[in-house]
C-alpha cells in the first residue's frame, strides 16, 4: 500500500523551509498547507493576486472578492498583500517564489512536465501552470505514480502536450520520493510497505536506486 | 473632467459587432456584471473577448456565450462551462489558450505602450509554435505581442468622476492592466464617490486610463467554490 493523498502532502510539507514563499497548485498541493511543520514560517502566494493566504473563512464570513487561484473563498493573515495579475506573474517570473508544488499527468526523467491538456478531450487551459514551471526556482510535483489504467506516469518522455521543459526537480508519489538528476529519477525514499521492486515495475523512465534508499518517516 | 455615464447601456453604446473586448475578472471574481448584462441586451455579436476565464454556463461571459455573441475567446483557463465546451467542439467558437502570466503581461505591455515583450512561459511547448525565440543569458524566451483591443471593460470597488479607481481584495486581478490597455476603457464601480474622496495614495488606476465610469447596481458577486471551516 502506498501513501494516500494526505500523506503525499504531508511528505512534501517537510520540504518547506523557514522564510519560503510558496505557490501551491490545485488538488494534492493545496493539502500541503495543512501540514506545515511547527516553527516553519512560509508565505503562500496565490497567483490571482495575494501573498499571505490564510485558511478558509468561517461559515457566513465568505467574501466573493477574496478567493484563491482555485476559486475557493479564503482569508488573509496579518502581513498579507494584494496585487494585480501582472505583478503576481512578475514576482513568479523574477524568481521570487521559492517553491512551486503542482500536480501532473506525466513527468519525464529529464524534468519535462505535462499537466494541462489531453488532446481530443476537453481542453480547460493551462491557467498559470506554464508561467510557474517556466520560472520557479524549485518545482515539486505531487501525483499518483500510475494513472487509473495502472500505467506509469514517470516516463522517459512525456506523451501528452508539455507544460514546461526540464523544470521539475522532485516528484513525490504514493510510492516514493524522487529527485530528478542527469541520470533520471533518483529514488530517495520509498513509502512504508512499498518495495523497490514495485517502484521499478511501475517506473517507465530511467530510475536510479542507490543502496541507501530510506523508508519514509512521518 | 466628468466621465460619468448613467448606466451600463450608455457606457457600452460605442461597442459594435466584430470588436475586440477585454473583460476584467478572475473566475467570477471582479467581473463587470452590469456591462456583460448590457452587452447581452444589446445583442452585439462576432466579438473577440480577451478574459482570463469564460464564466460559467449561466453567469459572467457564459451569458454572452449562450447568446452566441462570441466568435473568439482568448483566455488561460476555460473549465467549468458546458456550453463553452459544446461550442468549442462543434467549431462554432474559436479559442486561443495562453498562459495566465503571458495574458496579464500582454495587457500590461499594451497599457505601458510597449509593442511586445519576451516571456519565458511556454518555451518548448505548443504555445511556442510560430513564435520568435530569443536567447538572453543562456535562456530562451518567446516574443509575445501587446494586445490590441477596442474596448476594455473593468470592474472596480470605488471610483470617481475623473475615472480614478480602487479595487478590492483579489477582485483586482486583471482589472488594472486591462483598464490601462483598452483604446476606450469602461469602468463599472460599486461605489461612485465624489472627486477628492479617494486619497491620491490609495488610487490603483489613475483616471487617465478610464473613459467612461458609472455606478453599477444589483451585484450578484457569485462564489464559484464556497469553502469554509467550522468554528473550533
């Protein structure tokens, strides 16, 4: 048994460092905000124009003018700041955001990512994903290791239209944690109860397994 | 200097079929509700709309899609709209999807009088097809052109007769740079205040960019994803 979505988010939260400005994408990445370690202060950036995103509002206190990039009602925190969309992507483009966490349909062993379009099906658009992956200093992908058909999402080459090239630094899946290095996906940790053989079998891209792969600790 | 018009119908009087419009807002947040309703009443069609999103089926730009007034949408994200999907798949609607930051910056370039900018987003993807690529300091960038639009329609929180605007919270989003980018800019505001009431320090968009302004009414301000937490 691999990790559930909450555990993937919990593992990624351990990557947060004090003082980071962080952009969390929709889905599993949003859950990371629930597991920020004690003593680590980060500022969440929402690309629709907010730094210092707070928790959801209490019932009855929702404000239609205050939403996050997922269109959810949110709140501000002491020290929050609003700005327009050009400045928002300006700070992203200029590399001011330390970490971006986003979901993906496919990741290649050279760091390419595909997460915005499935040809022939409804195309919803890339939103801010292409801007984020092109510019962020550090990109972690949170996703399931395989698709619903059981096929690997860690590939040697993406088959879907790309969102960005050679940009992903780390992938956290239900099976393990992988850095992307010149030789491919370097397995750093495996999920409790998941064998390295299972990871090998379910990884289509180049995989590097060192002798000292650790079991994930929560 | 008095840029006040009576209402949305008067504000959009100059908009004709076939024009290119910019519409502010992110999702349904900060959209010009009154002007969209007036455009639906007027029935202009064959429009090209530049807007981050395309509304939902029965609200926002979705209302114009229902009436088949839109020929082409230029957006970054268009989910959450079944009629949009139907028109796209049937070929009735043309859609150009571009990265959100590129959309914002192409508006900004227009408002700052810059013909084009070099941007990172989309390098190596299908977004880059047909675009000039130039390398700066070892990195490739795409040449992206400033938008050209006939009218920009924005929604602000407060404004005055000189066209000065203040936006609220994340309802600011694309509104300020679209206000700067329109050949003619229409601003609808929740509250039209006397000139002098807005402190010069707090003005987000100076009135020079705004041509027509009016106090909107009956704002629905629909919430797409109402998310809350329980007390304790």
